[in-house]
């Protein structure tokens, strides 16, 4: 199958391709540390990110730094776990 990339609206018609009925999956939350991860650059997401960053700590991962191996993943994980509320990465 081809890989599709784009906004969430790109997937709206996919269930009909396989005669599937969209449904909300069952989900039960768990207790413990967490993190909010955002990778979208849409206008709506940027607004949501700005709103959240006014309330919680955040860490921006830059693509060029990541590709160059410039991040210590263990240090980033430690930073996430040190936060009092789930941070935004």
C-alpha cells in the first residue's frame, strides 16, 4: 500500500475504500508520567501548541539537529520525567 502524508483530512475517505465503518476505538487511560508529542505544522496545530506552551514546559526538536545526531535521547527522556506536568515535545 502507498504511504500517504498530509493533514488529518486526507484519511476521511479511506474507510470507504475497504467498506469499513469508522469507529472510535476503546481507550482506558493509565496513571503515571506522560508527554504530549506534536509533529504537525498546520495552522491549527501551531495555535494549539502555543496555547499549551503557555501552561506547560516544552522542548522543540529541530529536524536538522536530529538528523545530525545532535540530541541525547536519554537526556531528553530524563527531562520529560522531571516535569511536574506532561510537557510538550
